[in-house]
C-alpha cells in the first residue's frame, strides 16, 4: 500500500500528517543520529543526507524510517533557523 501511495503522491501528505500527529518530539541529538550528521555539518550536507535516506526508504517501503528521517530534518531545520536568527542579531 505504501509503495502504491508514494507513486500517486499520497505518501508525502500522509507523512506530513503522521509528523503532525506524533506525540514524541525529537531531540537535536536524535535528529543528528538519524541523519548521520554532526554539529559541524552544513545545512547542505544535512539536506543531502535527508534526500538520500528519504528516497532509499521510499524505495524499500519503510514508512517508519521515512517518518524518522523527515522528523529529523524538520528538527534540524528549526535548530538552524534559530542559530541563523541569533547570529544575525
């Protein structure tokens, strides 16, 4: 079912809904572990890891891991946004 859904574009919407409904907030440390990045990693490196892991799990049909990867990227996106704002001021 997930494989069929990803072909029709429904998987992305379902993934976003699953992320919103998740009760556990991912920590920055966990997000870095999921994506395999460090505090020194650039945003571009983080996005490359995200794209690679998200696509790999889309092909293999692991919705759970795909959700973890998506949550990790969103967590680190927020961390980078806060750091950018604090360094700009």
